[in-house]
């Protein structure tokens, strides 16, 4: 009985997780443009998507913002993790960690409103009427991405063997050169996971972007939200299906590459 219940529970969970995605992908090929009846298979909405300059521009803005904010957050968080790793006073280190985690545990709406008030205050000081835009969104996205990247990079620093960097400096390396030659190659997996996590968080964000954006720079989540006042275009379903396909392809490639590398590292039996 317990075995049946566990399988039934797994079926329900996977159905709730993936049924909406499957429905979205299927009806992105619906020629009739209806969610109640599938009238025929067609690529019409995909063709309409590539003709929608506003949607493509919003997608381009989202990608630019996500790439820029994830790279900025990764650089800042990596050096912050380096400083925390070498910090000797534990109470100061714990205090800094707690403060750094505030954007992560804060509700998005609180972070968005506080960012908006900060930028409004700065705009009042510099007497600017068009202060919001790409740069305000970049600062906001970098800010809420920092703790996620830090949590990915800091454990890698904690796993480092201090004797390796000490040996490099004994052989003539400066502390900077020892970091780039010895420590950095060992924390690359944490940096890569931090970049990917920050990119995903930035690409997905709506609430914070809503408070610090401007009509001149609109991301894809904002563009889709603005359509909810009317009927959402079926080309948006096509766009979501393409994003799902790209993410699935990336995950398959990463998993395949990881399995191949793990097999290569395993010792061969004779």
C-alpha cells in the first residue's frame, strides 16, 4: 500500500509540475489560436513571433541585462568571498554574511520598493527627471544576485588547501599571482554555477524590475505582464516553448558532458 501511495504521490507531483508546460508547448502549435480546442498543427505563431519587433527587443533587453548583472555580481561576489575566506575575526565574518543574505530573504516587493526610493532620492540630488532605465535595473539585479553567487563561491574557498597558496608564495608568487594561479582554478565550478544561477534569477525577475524600470527599457517579463491587460498573444506561447526547448537542450548537454567526464575519471579495470 505504501509503495502504491508513494508512486501515486510522485505521479501527482510530476503532473502538477509538467502538465502546464506540456499544454503550453502543444497549444503553441495550435493553428486556431484557442486554448479550448486544438484545430490544427501550425508554425504560424512562431512566424509571428519573429516578426514581432517589440517582443524580440524585450527579449534582447532581458538577455543583455541578465548577462551584465550576472557577470557584475559574480566578480563582486568572488572577491567578497575571497575577503571573507581570509578574514580572521569570526564575529565580523558572520555579521557580514548575515547582512549579505538580507536581499535573499527579503520579499521581492520590499527590495523593489527600497531600490525605487533610493533611485528617486539620487535622482532628486542630481536633479534628473529621466533617471530610471538600464543602469538602475542593472544595479538592482546585481544587488539581489550577489548573495546567490556568494553562496555558490564561498564553499569552494572553504574547501581550498591553504598550504598550496602558501607554497606558491614561498616559490616567489605574489599574493595576487598565487590567487590567479592556484586558488582561482579550483573555485571555477562554483563561479560557473553562480553565474548560471544569477543569470536565471535576473532573466526571471519581474517584481524588482517593475519598480526600477522605464518605458524606454522593457524586459520580457514586463512585456508579457503588460499584455495581461488584454489577450496574451499566442506568439508568447511560442516564445515560452522556445525558451523551454533551449533550457532542456542545455541541461541535456551539461548532464551528458558531466557523465562523460565522470566515466573518464574512473580508473579502468584490468
